[in-house]
């Protein structure tokens, strides 16, 4: 490892450098890992666990890893760091760009260092303009902070030459947006403008710190070689662009049917970069690309429920899912929000059935698939997610499935809307 003072992008006290600790089995621990920790994306899993699964698969030269829900690139980075061939899909456009930027980790660290310094210089000389920012952004930053961020944004855009360094510079700016906001951020990265943080970071210091971390990590891994991961912005329901029989190992975590809106999760960042002007634009620009795991993805009257439930791919679970959807349709009428969970559940399993069919095409024989997934209970009605997914996988042509429980969920019932115990774990499918 190089001497840290030589690796510094900007002057810093060595005592301020965080130590790297071993991770366990949760996403949170990834924030302590090189590269993985560059930007927080909560919908993920342990990078060290992903590496252990890939190692256990055997000969690295013969292993081909696929992740149909690549997110910010956890599985792909794990495969690259082990020298294993890999490919991933991510449907959320902004998240796919984050993953693509992180995958530039093996590019020239000195080129990135030079660009980061130039961005700071240009940012200090550009004329900033705040009136173009939408209401959400104005609520999340004071004028001084937003002016500094706007200068960095204009510099990043002006110096963008589509190089790996430019992608990393964009990521460095993206990664500090929440750190510099005085607005509170709830679990799963939703933004709460009416709640405030006690000590947001200043943009200049935050950009320096993250740029320095990126540069240091690039230096530490400069000697890594092996196949580069391939990332496709695409749909797991078709796996278009992935060759037949490509993978013999799939490591992924699909969206859970728990009403988390993956479109809304990056609304702050997309609004800052001018990709969104309002919450309503999420439907056409982001949600239309996503697997339907949230009631926001299936507005009332947008789905013909009988038609969805009649689709032949749902044959293995039709009786049970029809009963659950009917119950949800009745219960929702007694609730204030009247959320369309009945449509969400039907469309979620239709989408996942199609994912399994696509995976059977892109998986070699034999192959192993691991889904990190949890069950669900919208409006307190239990949905046996693990069992249904396993049966849909077998119907798609896989041979068997088993479930490895890793933790309990929804067991601390204070202020909970329902008291149905849930769990999370690893669904292993063989084919």
C-alpha cells in the first residue's frame, strides 16, 4: 500500500482517514469497503458475502457471473476484484449510471486526480445560476451551499469528455449531494425537506474528501487485472443483450414487494442534475423501466387484474395469488390510502415469472442462482414470496430450490401497521 501522504489528492490530516473494517452480511458494511463505499445505495447486500459465493463456485476462470438486478454494482465489482467474468443488468437509469461510474475503478488514478483538481479550479470561476433548480432542490439546500454545488456541477459538465475519469468525477459530485443537504434523509434514501440534519458538510470539503477516497482506492487496486464487467441498462424480464447460456452463477437481490419506490430513491440527485423537474415525471422517465414492486408503479385502472392473473406463466401459483389479490382488493377499500397492493402483487409475480424464464435462457446447465429476498405482508395479508418465487423458477425450467433464512423482519412491533412476522434470506435455485 502506498504511503498515504503521497496518495492524498488534497491536504488532509492522516487522523481523519477512516479505517477499513471487515464486513458481515449487510449492505451498511459495504460503506467501509474500498470502491463499494464511494456512494451509498441502500438497496443492496454485502459485497464480502457476494465474493464468498463467487469463490465457493470454484475455478474463477470457468465461473461466469450474472446479476439481473445489478443496482450500484455490488456483484459486478465483487466479480471483477476476483478476476471473474461477469455481466449485469440495471433498469433504473440513474442507478445504472452510478454502477457504470464505479466500474471505472481500474482506470488511471492520476488522470482522475488531475481532472478532480481542474474541476475545483473551474468551479471557482464559473457564474452560478440557482433559479433553474426545481422546488425540491431549493428546499434541500441554502443558497450558499447550492451555489457551490452548482459551480461543481457546471465544471463537471464542462469538462466531461466521456472518459473513465469524467464518470468518476460525476460520481464524486453525486456522492456528496446528500452529505451537503440540510434536509433529513429517511431510511431507503427518501428525502424529508421538513426535517433537518445538524451538521451538513460543505461542498468543497465533501468533494475533496470523496475525490481523495476514490483516488486512494484506485491506487490501492492499480495492479488488479482480469475481465472487465459488462453492464447493460436493461430489463431483467427479458435479459436482452445477454447471450444464451452465458452464466453458471447468478448472484442478485430483486426488488421486494414491499412498496419501496426505486424511482423516488434518486429523485434528489436526478432533480439536481436537471433530469427531473417534478415528482410526476418519475412515472414516464423512471418507473416505466422498473419491475413492478410498488403501488406507485401500478396506479388504479392502469392494470387489468383478471388479465394479469390469467397469464399462463402464473399457472403454478394462480389459485393462491388470485385469493390474496382478491383479499387485498377488499381490504384496501377500508384503508385511508387505498393503496393498489392487489395490483402490485399480481404484477410483481408476473414480472418475476418472466425474469425466471429469461434467466433460464441465459443460464448454462448446470447453474446456480441466489436471490437475496424477503417475504411481504401488505395491509397485514401475508404473501409467501419465497415459496412462490421458487415454484415459478421450477416452472421456468430450473430443477429445484431451497431457502436459507438469514434474519427476521418486522418483529419490533412498536408503531407498526401490522404484526405479521417476516423474514429475509437467500433463495437458492439449481438448474
